C-alpha cells in the first residue's frame, strides 16, 4: 500500500487525483525532515506560518449498546 493510499484510508485525504480537474497527480517530491519543514517558512520570509505538530486523531470510547 502506498503512502497516498494510506492517507486516503486513514484520514480520508484524496491526493491521487486533482480536486480541480480530476486527473491523476504525480508526486515529484516529498519533504519529510522536521528541520527542513521548519526552514521553509523562514526561507520565504513569512511570519504568518506556524509549524504545527501533526497529531493522530483522538481516540474515543466504543459505542454504547442500549440495554433494552
């Protein structure tokens, strides 16, 4: 399973097709290093961006079964 398929399965994020025109998207690069990710906004001289730590979805209790 590719990482794009995993994103779609786990988070419902569709990145294999373009939302604007519907054609297949080709990933040509992926930036994964935290230090590099933090340098991008400062390189752009933009103070409006904040580096946000991605957190997994919060877990929840199982559904309650009504006792009829």
